[in-house]
């Protein structure tokens, strides 16, 4: 029976393949309209003339004529921070005086002296490092002043990017390479569509859903191939995105999140007057849930398919088994989102702990409330996407496959008939004369029954003395 069952569930069975294609067609009947709506939204909301929506006058936030040329550090001299800008009384920390040689700008090749703070010096600045400087010309006397601006970090970022790409391709091979291509596509969509569409003032919910849907259609099928399994994960991801977008919009409005929590937000508002900062919060919730949903749904779909390969499972058992995996994944992903948020704002958390503000006051502030809404809404979308994806995957993977009955899943072992033990035959020397009405012991023990005598049915009856006609 087990052998025939394994052959009946093979994917090369024409009938099974037909029914699986039918299940795939049902899911595509849901995805095709979504794809059409996504393309329509991209065309309709594609931003044009973005520069007209950007305020080019930056005099309110930056001195006119300021540039940021690069320079090489030639010498580092440690000095005391006491008396420098930003220092405190009796400051014992060590600052540094840098000698830098310009590699860009009108003064290329010239050497200047700039001062750096204790935090910059403690980061490990050494001769040979490349830094960026603020070049501030003075219109009154024509002199030029240089100040430290930032480190040049292109080299380490390029190194780790290349290292990641190489490791992903070596470990995941073609799928790893395909995932990198999908990541590039996602970056292009966000840079060319999402950011400009928000700047010109389009609806953030529609923009976020259109960009996320376009990314998922390309990324999932590029990295995992076109299959029923991938289509199942895509349906679950889109469902989770819709839930996340709806809850994100509602939570942002209900919590009165303005999107203004730092100086960067004020700079953004002054540079893009048509951009409502609340749109940034709503769209940020959608984008934040995108990666988490993709991870969970593709894992759930794969888990269902792997469990189904073993055979011998009903739909209910297959669903419950996959949900056990899904619950573990939900728990670990919620931890990941919470810890990622805490790590991103760790410096702010430390500052608040120093000032010892009440916890309730901290959590309800603009900055923390926005992060909490992003984490909570993303987790809700994740928790709802897991059972939906699992249910769709179970229905798709069992399409057309003969499901086992309960007695086939846990067959009951039939009790074997117990054979009566045969006592040792009596030797002729010890054989006694049979009593009246009793067969010869040797013949009886050998299973030979004389005519007119019933064969003993049990071991007890074997040695039970039968009653003769005169004893009844």
C-alpha cells in the first residue's frame, strides 16, 4: 500500500500535473489583476518634472558657496580638548590637530590644518586616511577656511559590498546571483519611482503599495523561479502588504504622527515643500514590512512543500505541521524587528536613559511612537500572512493528490493468532495408559484428532480432561 501511494503522488502523473496547473491558474487569476493594477499605478503616478518640486535655495540650512572637497591626512597631532569648540570645563579628553593635503578643488595640492573633536580622534584617524572638508570662502577678505566634515568611506563600503556579493553567489549559486539582480531592481524602483513620487506629493499608500508590488513580482520570480510554490509565497506577501498598508495608514492618522522628529525632517520639509512628512511615515511602514514578509512567506511555502514530499499527511496535519514552523518563524522575526529598531536608535535610548525621563513619556514621543507603529504594524501583517500563506500552500500542494485516510496514516496492527505451544511428546517408556474417554496423549499433542473428537480450540482445552458419555 505504501509503495502504491508513493507512486500515486509523483509530480509527473499527468492528472496530478493538470490539477496542480489548475491550482496555479486560480492563484494567477488573483495575481494578474494585481499586476495590471501595479503597472497602471506605476504609469499613472510616475513622477515628472521633479526638480520643480524641490526648493533649490539652501541658504537657510547651508552657507552659499560651501563645497566638500577631499583631502589626505598627512600628520596627526594629539592635543587637549580643553578650550576647543564644544568642549566642557576641565575636559581631559584628547582631540587632534590634522595636517591635510587637498586632492580636489581650487587649492589642490595645498596643505591645511584642521581641528577634530575627541569622538573623531577616538575613531582611529591615522595618516593616509581620506577625509572630506568644508570649504567656506569668505567674501569679505577673499580668504578660504577649511573645517573637518566627514570621513571618506567609499573603500570599506565597496569592499564589503563585493564580499557579500561573492559569498552570496558562492553559497547560493544561481539563486544568490538572481537575488542580487532583484536587489538592484528594487533599488532602481525606489530611486526612480518611490522617492520622486513622494517628493511631488502623490498618495503615500498607493505609491508604497505600487512600488512594493512591483518589487515583489520581479524579485520573487527572479530569485526562486516561476512555480506554484513561488506564486503561493507571492500571494501571501501581497496579502500581508495590503494589511500592513491599511493598518499603517490608520495607525499613523490615529496616533497623530507628523513625521517631524529630528533636524533632518525639518531640512526635508524645507527642501521639498510638496512632501507631507506624514507620507514618509506611512510609506516607511510599508517598506519596512516588505522584506520581513518576503522572508516569512517564501519560508512557509517551502516548508509546506518539503513536508508534503514525505507523503502520508492529510491537509489538516500538513497545515498544523507547517504552522508549527511558522510560529517559530513569527517569534524569531518579531525579535529581529524589535532588536533592529533598538539598534537603530540606540544612541537616542542612551541619551534618554541619562536624563531619566519617564518610560511612558519616552514611548509616546514622536520619534519612538513612529518606530513602535512601524514595528507593531509590521508584526501584525507578518502574523496574519503566515496562516494565509500556509493555507494557500497546503491547498496548492495537495491539489489532485490522493489524500490518505486516517487508517492509512496510523494503521492499526492486527493481533496475530496465538499458536498453542506443543508440549514435548511422551516417550514410549513413560507413556501411560490413556484413561477412559481420553485419546492417546501422543496423537492428541501432535494435533491428530480421532474421528468424533473435536480439536481443542485453546491451550487450556488441550489439557482439559473431556467428559465421557458416562460422566455427563
